[in-house]
């Protein structure tokens, strides 16, 4: 499980005065990037060395409270499933200062090559991912 | 049901060469805006005249094929449920040129006042929404 | 000179209630895309057939009035200089409904190959661009 | 002078494989936010306590090298002028790892009230800003 703190940027707000719902998915991707780095396979290298991509094939989430400009949002990211050509991550975004859950969600990813065709995860990555205790 | 065409903008692509998954939710919001305009209650006016907001409280979707720079994406938007302080919209994004479904999804919305507290839809809006034949 | 109409999207607003200054540069890029299409060399094809890129190397602009959610913004785009490995475009964004200039600006572009090194514009493109009467 | 480090997010890249030029202005705004916090007047509080806004009225910049996904970008921000209803900030974005200047730029801001009309900076803010040694 990775926990990353992200400060809300001004253009992430909309005229309702709160963060627009799309930006949580950008923050969740930041969480995913940091989780991958933490377990020793930075996503940058996955793309460049292994020629693999993890495009999002499904996502879903619930919004429970509003984030505001300059809030520090704490994103918890877990890898909850992987195997064959699929991966699943789950997320929780909290505002620690107000002790509030802001949003929860998941993303599912294919594993593909540069040609956008399914590929299996190489053994080297499987072992790094398996070390991530949260995987069921 | 509203159908709106949107041309993919360059910064909506990412280094995978395809549209980043977040932008579909912006396009779906464009579809929602056009549906509301079509049934006679532009969302702009909902906020300004009625003092109502429809914040997203849940969403989910599947990605089936990739949109690319300069593609024309056709977004079909339906209002599929409303009542009390809730609304649900469903979406399909297609690339007509390649005869492909790109993504499908839904959003659920609260109905709130400026104070972010739940409000019922006023009768005037309920009648306009009811006229939208797709509501179950 | 190309004129393109763009409707302001909700997430383009910020908590000041107006469009955030970054989005004008996305609209100006839409104008550039439409100008290139109009003169017969869609930018998509420039990248894919000619292997050329026009990365932005400088930009500047002034903001005169605020655009708001759901406004229709009219973007006028001119190619004002090209030659060797450089191009310059100038832009004006107006709100016709309020008869207001919203913003003006320019972008300067390099012409590079896939390797990010400078390239000259091929004769075929130069002739199409020269046909664009606004070039000084 | 404030220096803030920002890691490049995946959707900030475009299909050229590098960061799209618009995102530098978001990073520069992050730099501005951190500078204001550092000198003791967080922008959040400027808006909420003083009812003041600093909308961008002009900007300009040059792009010298490309930022890439997962790069750490170091943004240096200076307040270079203020007085009456105007402020000017200057920025430099560097990639320390490659010892490269990525981009330089400036923004000019009006000082307005909630009604979008010009306001003078209150004495309390002027003194905090004057303490910022970089102001000419």
C-alpha cells in the first residue's frame, strides 16, 4: 500500500468552488505511479525497458466530500489483483486535516505491448508485484 | 437522448499516443450540458436561476477502443433516472468513422443548493426532465 | 485566417467562476488545427505522413475580459510568419454575444523531425502555407 | 524567491511524448502559491479573508527543452514587481537531473475584488510582499 500526499492546484477547482470530479483520477494515477516506484518497478521503466503499457480498461468511484483549493489530499493506493493480462488498483483519497474521506475508486488495466495487443506480465514484474502484500 | 460530436484536442492525448482516460468524463459532461439544453433547462440557468448544483457522487465506465488526436467522437447521453435529490445519466462515446464504441459510462448526481445540502428538484425541472422519453 | 467556435466546458472554469487562463492556449491550438485543415494540410497528417512536429517554443498573450461557462468563444487564427524551421501564429478569442475581446496571443513553433532536431518545411507544405493570404 | 519541486504526471504528456506546453503555466501557478505561502500570505487566505483575486492579465514564456513523464521539475518563482493594482512574477523551470532549463516565463496580475473591479493591495499584504527581497 502506498500513501502519497498531493496539494490541490487552483485550476483543479471549478466554478462550484470545489475540485472537479475528473482530477481525482489524475491523483489516483499519481498514487499508482508512486506504488509502482515503491515496489521497484517504476512505470516509466515498464514502458521504456519492457515495452509494456497498462491502459485503463474500466474504472469506478464514489465521491463523499469535496476537496478545495490548497487542501493536502492523501491518496492511498493498493494493488488488489493481477494475473495474466490484467491488473486492478484501489484508491482512497482523504483530507487528513478535516479527517474526511473525499473519494474512493478502482481502476482495471490491460497489459499490452506497443502494438496495443495483450501481453502477459514478465516474470520479473510478477515477482515484484507479488511482493506487494496487499494483492489478494 | 442527445448526440453531440466532439473533436479530439491535441493535449487530450498522452504519450501512449491515445486519449487519456480522464478526458472521456469531460466529454460526457459536454453531453450532459447539451442534453439539458435540448430539454429546455440549460445547466447554466439551473445554477444561476434555481441556485441548484448537480455534483457527481458516483461514476463508472469501460474503455473498449482508443480515441486518437483529431478523431470526431460522437457522445450519446441519456437521462436514465431521476427523483428526489438524485439523477443518473448514461453515456456512449463512439468513433463513427471507424464504427467503434470507444467507451461507455454512467454518472450519478446529487441535487444540492449553494450550501451543498440536498434539495428536491423543483416541479418546473421535473416536468422538463419527465418529457425526456428515455427516463425509466 | 480561420475562425472556429468553441463552447466553454464546465471544468475549464475555476473557483473564481471564470475560465482559467491556461485553457485559452488549448483553444488557440484548436484554432491552429482548424487553420491547418482549412489550407489542406491537417496537422495529423503533417505528423504522420511527413514525420514533422511543430512544438511551441514561445508564446505570449493578454487577457482582456473573462469567459464563462457555456459561453461560445470565437477564435480567429492567422499564420503570420513562416520560413526555414520556424512558424508564428496569432490569435484573438472573442465572445460574440457580449461583443468582447477576451484574449489575444501568439505562439512560435519550431519545425522538427521525430528526433526533435530542426527540419525545413517541405516544399509541398510551404506552398500550401503561402496560399494562406495572411502570411506576411 | 521560492523553489518548488513538481513531478511530471502522465496526463501532462501528449502524443509527442513530452509535456504539453500548457502545463508549465499550471506549475508556475503552483510556484506562485508556494511563494505566497512562504512570505506569510497564502493565496487561499488572500481570497477568503481579504476578498481579493489576482487574475492573470498577461503572460509570456519560452520553451528551451522538453520535460518528460516522471521528471522532477524544479520551479523557481520570483515576485519582480508590485504596486497599485498590479503584480508581476517570473519563473524558471529546470530539470536538475539533466541540468537543463526547460522553460522561463512571466505572469502579470491585476488585483481585484469579488466584483472583478480593481482594488489596491491592503497595507498588510504590501508589507509582506516588500519583505520578499527579489522585488525591484
